[in-house]
């Protein structure tokens, strides 16, 4: 109804505006034909505009004053008979044409002004040469008219409100426009016409809609409400029925509406039968999922048992202290860490991250861990260990998985770690002399299991008494909170330096607390694995 009213009002308003503009243009056309036969209006317009354009802006600003009128005294004397004739003739059109004003004036595009030549209206009268400001768009519209259609403009004035100004150009012998015969019509009478139209169409629509509503209500009750209530009753009875009971609540309905509601009753009956058939299937699926959860818990326990988890791991070794942890994102993870004595003077440190998540990554992790440990026992240097491990993992690697590895072998007697990095995160080293952890940006080589015949580099890290090394997987710096901001290595280093003198176990606790505080309630998407080792060759002496 609102849309129909809006469209109707717009169409009616357009019709009224066309009526008013057409009438104003007709009056201006008749007046133009009448006056150009009796007076040389074109010359009069040229004389007035010649004086106007000769005045300075300061002189023009005095329009409406005796001083300003004096500039047009010669024109008024020269054209007195034409001015008197035009004034009387245009008054006749004002009185008989049902318009507000008929006058002769000229637009000046440069100053955006309408300069009056003859204005016979008693109220708001403009004398010869007086002017008022108009919109530049209106001036250009009249001055550059192509002669097609009706020449008019709609504008809002302080005196008349909405006004329609229509006009016909007055041309000299050269065809140049020197003035316009203009006709003004106020649009104030549009509002009563619109209100009357609105009242009539509103009452007509209300009557029609009321009748339609009554008919539709009766139809809805018989064809929709009663069948839907029947379906709702059957649904309530079905909801109250217990497992294993006969389900024929919907199939017993007698609905024959021939539309979507009847189809709905048939669908509900089919659904009722299908749900009954699926109850046993759901119970079976639930039991299967419980079995899978049990197996995942067992896999978690197996994976956890493969990682060193007794601390301190080597009570007889006082030259170092070590602690590690791994928190999988799912029941099982792809990260792993390891540390073991190669011989009495060499400690192997390993941290790795398998590509992927879940059970496949966990299986690949266990295989990689075993191969790495076996390769370590057979090789002396970390680059050779990684090369041997890579060759074994690349053999028949149809699943395309790989693992990033940092491996370091500590010579306990000297504090020298010989390390290699296969695409893993940078380690962080604490120096007792500086009292701070800093990232050690070592050289990254190809990941293990990615490409056969890969070559790996090795480098050395010299640890002095009291120095520490911290290694981790990408789950730490890439821990992400809900706004997608990552924890990053800078925050990790800040967490490590909260208490630089802390033990390795306390250091891991500080980092985990910082990560948890940062991510807040965001879901953990990656495994969180880290390991810290402090070199303390003189601990016996200090104790």
C-alpha cells in the first residue's frame, strides 16, 4: 500500500507540474507574440543590458536605489512609449492568464543575475534595470536553450516558495537573444491537489485491502492453519514418544490440501520412519566414536611415553640442567623433542616439527624420532645425522610429509654445541655476561624428508658456565588470538627475559603463561613444544 501510494503521488505530482509548466509557457508564448509586433523589445533589452554591463560591481550593488535608477534615465526617456505599452500589455496577461507575473528580463551568465526590463507586477515590483541573483544553472538553461520542448525552471524562493518560471527568448535581427518574456506561476496549489488525491486513494485502498484480508483469512484458516495445527500436534506427540516405540504420528494424518502443506505432511511421515531406522545406526556410530576416542587417548599416552618426561633425566650428571614440554593441539601431535647421552661426554638435543596435524603427523613423528636417534648413534656430527635421516625418510615417501629439525650435540666438558638446522625456528641463547636471551639466527637448510641428497651445514655455539639455550617449535611464535594477531618471537624473547636467572623448568613456565595470557580464549591451532638447557659445569663446586 505504501509503495502504491508513493508511486501514485509521484505520478500525480509529475502530471501537476507538467500542467503548471505548460500553462506558464503558453502564457509567455502568447505574450511574446503579442508584444514583439507592437514594440522593438529586442532593442530595449540590448539598451538595458548595455547599461548593466557598463556598471562596476560597486554600482550594481546599489540596485533598488534612486542612485542606481539614474543610470537608466536615458533608456527610460528614449524607450518611454515602449515601456508604457509593454507594462500595460503584460498587466493584461497577469490578470487574465492566471499567473503570478509576466515580465521581460534578461539573464547575465557572468554575474548570475536576472536583469529586469519591464515588470508590471504591483507586489515585489522591479524597476527598469534592477536585478536579482539567480542560480547559474537557471541562467545557463535559459541562455543556451536549443529550442526543443518547453523552456522552464523550477526553483524555491523565499517570497513565493516553489516557483515555475517559463519563458520565450526575444531575438534581434541577427538572431541573438537580447531578452526573455517570462511567466511565473507558484506551485502552492499543488499541495491541496496532492492531499485530496492522497485521501481518495488511501480510502479506496483501505476498502480493497480489508475485503482481500477477510477472504485471505478464511482461506488461510481452512487451507493452512488447521493442517499446520494437525502437523504441530503430531510433532508434539512424536517428541513425547520414547525410543523404540512405533512411530506413525505423521503417516496417520489425513491432509489433502494439494499444496506444500500436504507435501510437508508426507515428508514428515517419511522423516519419522527414517529417524526410527537411524536410531540403531546412531547408537552404533556413538559406540564407534567412543572406541575411536579411546584409541586416540591410547595413542596420546603412547606418544607421550616416547618423549622424555622424567626430570631431572640424568641425576648423575650435574654439569647441566634440562627441561622440556609438549602440549599437542589435538589428542596427538606432530611435534617432538628428545635428549639423550651419546656417550659420557656428549649430550644430544633434538626438537622437531612434522608437517600436518593429527594422527598422520603423530605416526610420522614417531618414525622420525626413532630414525633420528638411530642415526645419532651411528654418526658423529649433526649435519651427517640429518643427511642420513633425510635419506631414510625420503625413501618411499609417498605421502609427501616432511619434518623441520634442530639438532645440537653438547660436548659436556667444553660447553661447545655442534648444531645443524633443517628449516626449524631460530634458537634463543642466554648469556650470563649480558643477562639476556637473544635469538641466534643460524643458517637454515632443507627440511628433512623433503628432497633426497640434501646437504646440511653445521655450526658451533660456545656455552659458558651459566649460559642457556632455548629451542621451540613454531606453535610458540605463531600462537594467535581472536583478532588474528600472532604472539611472535619478540614477545617470546620478552617472556624469556622476565626472569633470566630462572631454572629451565621455570623458564618454560614463563613462556607458557605469556602465550596463554596473549591468546586468551582463542583455540589452540598448533602444538606448543619447547626445551631449555642450562650449562652448569661448576655446579658441584658451587654447592
